[in-house]
C-alpha cells in the first residue's frame, strides 16, 4: 500500500548535499516527491511510495545524515499519486 510522508528535518541539514543525496536514494528506491531547503535552515521533504520502500528511504536518510539531523517532524498521510518522479523544489 502506498503512503505519503511529509517531513521537516532540522539541524545542520543545508549545505551538506542533503537534497541531492535524497534524490539519488529516491531514484534507487522508486520514491516520488520533492525536497526543498527552507529559509529557516530546515529541509522539507514530501515522499510517496509503497510503505516498505518509504520506510527504507527514511531510514537511509536518517542513517546517512545522523550527525547533521537534530530533529525530524514526520506527518503520515494517504498517498495522492500526484508525483511521477523525485526532484528539488526551489
């Protein structure tokens, strides 16, 4: 079953290749959505995929960036199917 995660990462998460690493992971795991740097130094991410792939995706992000992430705020929602791929929003 597909799910949607809307996530805010805070800490030292900008300027470290976070967005582009997330894109590579998303492509590998067939996750659709987007990632965006916010003006308050957080990173916002919206992702949709099968639940197992989405859990793996989020786990890998947390593991790779564990020393940079101070807080993760996740909201789980039903998938909308609006995304075809994964990209960066500016």
